[in-house]
C-alpha cells in the first residue's frame, strides 16, 4: 500500500466525531508483526481514546464485526461486563469513519481505553493451564447465552473460503499463489467435504476472537479474565475456533517472538489439561472435537493463505505461507489425533 498519512486520517475521523474536543497528539502503538494500526489519541483536558485503523477486507464486515462486539460488550453480565473494550457511539449509532480516495480505502473506529492487569506468563504451569481452561469455558458459556439477541451477521466460513477461491482466480492471486493453486483448491474441497460429513455446519455460532495471543488480553490475580482489546480476527463461529490459539498459550514452547502455526500444540498433554477443565465446566461434543482439525485447516486457509499478506508484514507473511504448504497441511493428517482427545475427555464410542 502506498504511503498514506494515517495520523491525518485519525484527526479527520475525530473532527467528524466531536469537533468540540481538539486532538493534541496521535501516537502509533501498533504491534510490529501486523499491518494493522492502533493509535493512542490524546485530547484536550487529558482525555484519551484508542483509534483502530484498518485497510483490508471489507468496510461492511468491519462495521458488522464491531457492531456485534459492542452488542456483546453491553450485554455480558458480571464477571465479564467490563471485559471488552467498548467502541464509541455517536448519538444512537456505532461511530466509524471511512476514508476513500482513488483506490485507497481506510476505515477507523475509536475505543475507550481499558485497564490492564496481568498478562499471562510466556510458559504456564499446569495449575495455570487448568485455571485458564475453566475461565475460557465460563466465558464461552456467557457468550452462548447471548447468541440469540446479537445483531445478524453475514460473514461465514463458507463465504471466506469462496472469497479465497475468487482470489485464486484473479491476476494477483495467480501471481501470489502460482506454485500452489491446485493444492489450495484441494484443501478448500477437503474442508467443505469434511464439514459436511461431520455435520459441523449445525454447530452453534457464538462470538469468537480467534487470536488469543497473550498480548491481546489480561487477567487478574486469580486468572479471571480482566480485559480484552484486540479484535482483528473476531467472527461468529463455533467455539472450537478459539481453541488453536489457546493450545499455543498452553504450549511448552510458550509465547515466541518468531512464530509459526504448527499443529503440534493441539496434541500436547498440556493442552489436554486445558480441555479437561474446559469440558468439566462447559461440556464438548464428539463433533466439536472432530471439528478441531477442520477449524485448524480453515485458520491456515483464511488467516495465512487468504489474508496473510494483508495482515502480517511481508517478512512474516511469505514465511508463514511457505510453511503452510511445506509443513502445516502435510502434518495435519500425520499428527492430529481426535481419538487421543476423545479418550482423554471420555467421549470415545
């Protein structure tokens, strides 16, 4: 993307939102592995807000996601009533700002800042993993209770995969994925066939945030969720979609500056500790355990293959996409064992 003065766009967005309070400064606080941009906006009288700026995907999906998140934030009961950062409203509507010029589309949303307590350690103890499993189950259960009162949504796994297929047919897609077009189509076919066979399309959809990197949320002294502020990969989908990142949080390798998306964490004993506790609080079904394999396949197809070059900086995107073909997909059938998880949870037939 050619150079754009993001600070000026943030200032214009705020001017449209509330011209009565001047912007004093705009500071980029973005994570350096991502192409998304986050800013701390200092206003008059020491007020401050957080601005999120995005320029890939669709503006309609951006608005849809944040409308759902805001509805979720406003309807969650204690202890999660203050967990999610709330977006700013203008009169009766969620406020978003869209900047369009020639082929450039950028959109902005503002959040109220959230407090941060403790971030998880890079490597968790068994007790911490088990406590996290209980907490995630409670949060998922709270989200499930609200699924019927949330606004409608349009973005589904099928829509994302069909969009990937369209990209593969485009000139840009033919160039970017020229060595792997056929194999990507085969992975898409496998995903749809296996989901149909499993009956996974009937799994209830709840709000899931997918990316549970330890830099995206904080907990209190008892490992209760305290605050969450990153919504880049939010979607309405099966709760299983959250599990891969929690397996990475539980991994013996721990949080890494240089990262890959290997299947291995899903098979570690440490993640089974997490699932044991989760299952005791909010029981999982056989279909959901079997679907974990396809949720991982979708994650690689959607967030690494389809959106990788938009979300990650080029140095990460190229490596992750190469690893998808040389490691992630080949090892999926070799290493993932649903039977191991089913036996651990007492769900074997």
